[in-house]
C-alpha cells in the first residue's frame, strides 16, 4: 500500500536527531517536503502549530497540502525522533526500517535504547558540557560491543535499520568534532579522545562508520564540509 | 507462536510490572519467575541479564526450569522494548493498534511517562524534593488524555507504561512512605495535591486502569506495601538517622 498522505519534515542540518528522521524518509523513498527551521530565531507559529516543545525534528502528516510555514489544523503533528522513526517503519513496512521478525525488532529497539542512554550521555557530557571523556569512550565501547563482530550494520545486514539511523548521526558528529578538537572540553582533550576512538580498540566502530558513510541514504543527508563549517561557527563552542 | 516465554520479574518493580500487564493482555501462557532483588540467584547475571535487573525475558529454546536458563533462548531486556515485543508477537492482543497514527500517539504518551512521570517520581518519592514536580508531571500526562477512556481510547501500551507508576505513587503516599521524614503527614499531604480538582481527569483515568483485569491480577498490593515499608525504613535511616 502506497502512502498518499502529505508529509512535511521540520528540520535543521545541525541536529543529529533530525538526521535520524531524514535518513528514514530517504530510505523509505517517501514523498515529503523538508523545511529548515531557523533554530536560532524560531518563528512563533512553530510552537503554536507544529511542536509545543519548539524542538526539531517534527513532522506533520496528512491534511491538505499547505506550505510548511502555514501548517493546517487537520494534519497530525508528531515529534520525538524515536517515535517518528517507528511511525515511518509502520507507514513504510517494506522499506527495511525495521525487520518483520519480533526478536530482531526487539534487538533494534534495545540498541536504540543504549544509543539514547549511554551513547547520548557520553556525547553530551564531553562535547557539550566539557566534562571528562570517560562516559563517551565507555558509551561507544558498549555500542561497539553490540555490533555483529563479522561486519554489517547493527542488525547484521547490509541495509540501515532505525538502530543505525539513531546511532550514526551521533557517531559521525563525534568523530568529526573530535578530529578538529571542537567542543566545550579543554583544548587538546578532543584530539586525545579522537586518538582513542581511532585506535585498534575501536577498529570495529570505525569500520561501522565507514560502512554507514558509504550508504546512499546516509549520503543523501550528510555533507561533511557543510557540517564542519557550521560547527566551527556555533557560538556554543567558542573557547576563550 | 509456540515458542516458550519465561519472564524474570519482581512484584515490587514497576518496570517489571509493565511486562506482566502486557503478557496478561496477550492472554498467553508463560513461565513467571520471581527474582528477589535483594538476594539475586547467582545464575541470574551470567545466564539471563548481565545488568542484573528485571524485567528480562528468555524467549524460545528448549523447555527448561526457569532457574536453569538455556543458552539457546534469546534474552531480551528493557521494559518498553519487552512491551513492544509482546505486541509484535501477539498483534491481536490490542497492546498496539494497527493504525500507524494511533501507534505513534501511544508511543508519544509513553515518551511523556518516561520523560516526565518517572523522573518526577524519583525526585519526589525517593529524594524528597518539591512535590510540585509530580503535580506538573501529572498535569502534562493528563493533558494528553482524551475526555474519556484510556490514553488512545482503547487500553494500550501507553497505559501499560504508566499504570505501575501511578499505582506505586498512590500506595506509597497513602502510607506516608517516601524519601521525606516519617510521621509528619508528608505523604498524605502530597497525595492531596495529586487529588486536587484540576487533576480530576487523571484520577478517573487511574480508576479505569485499576479496574482493568490485566492490572488488577498483576498488582500484589500487600506484597508491594510490605516491601516499600522495608525499603523506605532503610532509606530514612540512612538519610535522617535511625
């Protein structure tokens, strides 16, 4: 069954959470309208009509075709990246976002839980709060340990599932930012962390990231030069 | 589906309770094994859950006694993952409806429970912080409810996520149990805030949950109360001195 309802996707390229949804929309070959939200100066209509929490990603689904900046009251509004990923998996059951087998689905969801707890906490603690790097290293060690040793993506195949879509945006930004020592941590700590994450201990994780970056749906949502330029000008990271 | 299901659980634990409600909704035969969280069997961590927590499900593999889990069964953990798993195994259970939009609404409600109710419950009932956090969490959840019925109309994973927390919050506060000092009427005072007229809709929702057989048959009030009394006596002794 083909989806014929409109999908409008509110996003910004900085956001790893938004990128999750973007990759899913691409892999599902959904017919959607992207709208880049000015996250530094959000328009009033966004919280009023799309997401009361004011955050991205969000999607509107169904209702009449309208321009993204005049959302209709008739569309369904969805927020929270993990909820949207599951919604797209339900809407596009043949897109491989989630497998059909209940055990495999449970494994994908468990992986996503670890990404959102250990993975995210380490990322935030070190890169955005400038605290010690141990939670970040430990978080990625835990996620690496969940990857099938022989290769492939989180569920072992050669196609992305929501487990990978949830993880990869954080992983890619981590390697990118740490490689240029960009973050709230003291100068030099980023490069130290990068040295650890590029050491043999993390060979499997690096292979995984390489495999992700070769994937066409990842490629459709990621421009490394643009990301780097944007993060260099992010006021959050200006160090004295 | 004819694969065996063994659930490792504990009556006191709200997370494990979610899995029990889901299995009751699915009306399936399964093996229930109670884990004493204060005295875990030594095979539990190496053979079932390395993190040592409940709930956990051992799915499939040969039929073995629950205390001799087989390496051939698949071990699954995380209460919300387990509820989705049971919904996938038994789609006719209604734990999640078929419509993608309703499924998303159920998951958004679960998200609000995780991000608002759980943290507020820990802050107020365990750490003894300002009860206003819990009032606000209840208001946030109430705002998601339809005028009648359950979170998405019919009983679903959304209600399964919150029910064990509402029940234990109510039970503990009614018995003056929490991270606040004892015998000063703190518990009942907080409960009065949660029973304010502005939270009438949520109170009705909780009544509806309590009438649901899958909840009622899996909530051993006496056992949970006895455990809570013991647990908070220890917590208070540490916090305020014996």
